[in-house]
C-alpha cells in the first residue's frame, strides 16, 4: 500500500529510514533543518519540503526522527496545525516515557493518532530496513501506520495500546548499551595491558559467552583504528540521563549505570 509519508530529520538514522521508505514505494516527503539536505535526498526520489507545515499538509503518516523531546516539541509547534485529523504522528526519539504519554494526549485533542516508536540498530540497519522499533499505540494508529513501520524495520515490537511502553523499553535498552560499551572498552584495554593480541581477543570474545552487540560492533572499529564519528556523544549522555531519571522516579537503584 502506497502511503503519503513524511519524514522529518535526515541525520544518521533518519536518512537511512527515508531510503527504506523510498525503496518501499511510499509517496515520500522529507524535511530537514539543514539547508539543502532535503533537496539533496530528493534528487534520487521523493519530495523535498521547504517547511514542516507543507510536509504535514501533504502526508497521512509523519515520522519524526529528531534528537530529543525539545526538538520534537519544536517540530510539533509548526507541524501540528497542518496535520489532518486522522493522520498519524510517529515519534522515534528517545525521550522520557511521561513526555511521550503527554505527546499522545496532546495530539489526541486535535484528532491526530500517535505512535510511541523509539528505534535501535544503528545507521546501517536503518538504511537496509533492518532496524528495530519499540512501539506502543492505539490499534487505529497501527492500522494506518503499519505499512510505514514495516518498511523501516525488520522488527516492529508492539508493546502496548497506549504511549509510554515503547519509550520505557528503549530507556532500558540504553541502560544495557551504556553498561556494555563501558565493559567492552575495559575488557579490550585489559587485554592490551596484559599483552594479548587484540585481533585474537576480539575473535575469541565474539564467539564466546562474554560477547555483546556493543563489543562486536564498537571494538571492530577500535581494531581498524576507525574513529569516524557515527553518532553524537551528547545524545548517548542524554539517554543515560533518562535511564537515571526513570530509576529515580521508581526509587530503583542502578549501581552499574550510575557509576
């Protein structure tokens, strides 16, 4: 089914997701705050919008792939008046679950459906349509947005019938990602200090019980001396702050995550 779909934010993840939507044949409209980014993308297909209002008026499903809650608020300030009643807003940022719940309520007042849909998997999987989406939404929202979600992700987990559960699971994922990155770096550094061959250590760990996705992915870059930035450190710091905020609100201790 071809759906008029808008995607906001052509960064590392958003550009790959937009390519997946274009590949699936959706009527794709894109917007990015960086001058020329949408136009450059649309040279190979899709429509570049000059404003969020233009994108909102043209689309039945709008996918927002911006950094945080503040940017999502900024998007909605311009987009919301242009959205048609019955359209769907898919929020892919990692935010406080209570913020996502509030977004859903606010949009419902305008007759707009909402999908709480944080994402994971990295830029390569976003570009190949193989990433993971942790979603929660009303059935009516899924009924409209499912073809769009399926075009962007190999795994679309339905975690609840209202906003919040998707964001909670994403925050928990980020807890594990942070701990695993730190442990992976410590393990490789210890091996080097002890004179273990780094390539051999990587080979053994990635085929043993101590492996993790973060070790396998991040340490491969270390071995290749490839320090090309693929994501912003401040985004991950923000995510770990959400982990601690959620734990504090639940009065739940997180001794590993908090150190």
